[in-house]
C-alpha cells in the first residue's frame, strides 16, 4: 500500500527526484510479487509435498502391519513412559517382554512398548511390525501428511516473501548509497567556500 501511495505522491511533485520514483516503483514491484508470486510458490510446494507425503502414506500402509502381541512379563524397573509417536504425548506405555507372530508366520519375542498401564502375563495388545516381524513405528496417516504439506506450503510462501522483501531492501540500500555518493561529489565540487559566496570575505 505504501508503494502505491508513494507513486501517487511523487507523480507531479516538483521536488521529486528520479531515485524517489525508482524507489516507489521497486516497492510496488515487490508488493505485486508478494501478492501474486508468493501464494503461487506456496501452492506449488504444498502440492508437491502433498503428493510425496501421500505416496509415503500408501507405501507405509502396504509395508507395515498391525499384529497382536502377548505379554510374557514386564521389564523390571520399567515405569510408564510417554509414547514418542503420540501427538499429545499423553499416551503412556510400559516396556514389556512379549511374543508375537509376524505376517510372514515367523514367531518373535522381544522387549517392546505396550499400551497397558499394569501389564500382566497373558495380556494382549497391538503393535506395528514389518512383514518379517521387526517392530516399526505406526504408519503416517493421511491427515498428518496433509497437515505437513500445508505447513510446507506456508513455509515456502513465507520464505518467498522474505526473499522478495530482502531483495527490495538490498536494491533500495544500493540506490541510497549511490545517492549519497552523488551528494558527496556535489559537496566536493562546491568546495569549502560554498556558504560565503558573494559576501565579500
């Protein structure tokens, strides 16, 4: 908005310098780039991230399986820990030794985190494994992937706006430096007696 006001103000002003008008045009150009290009960059990056993340969701759903495990015993000295995969961190888990059968039919036993407050031998719980029965994190869900894509697009838009504004500031800084250099040259030409001309001293 300041760019448009600046252009209007300098339109017929007799004190207008070429650099004033140039600065106003640079500001208007930067404003238009921020309003038009920045949302476009955000949409393109968000769409690309959405495609990649949804592909990852499909691959993870195909390669990760929910199996039922049986508690053998609680790991000694194990207390309730926050589930690192939970969004809120409020889901508490206990480390236990458990048996489970992998999707390929192989039988496994190991120490895993169970979503049980007070696990007892024989209790059953679900966990995620790969086809061979190795424990893995739960697959990414579509809603989380979409949220990450939106955040990526928003971040790219902010970065593009920052680059445009930074470029505008750099251009204006260089213009001001050139203006000051010209003023210094003009002062040098005027010499040390510029204020005493015609006074007879």
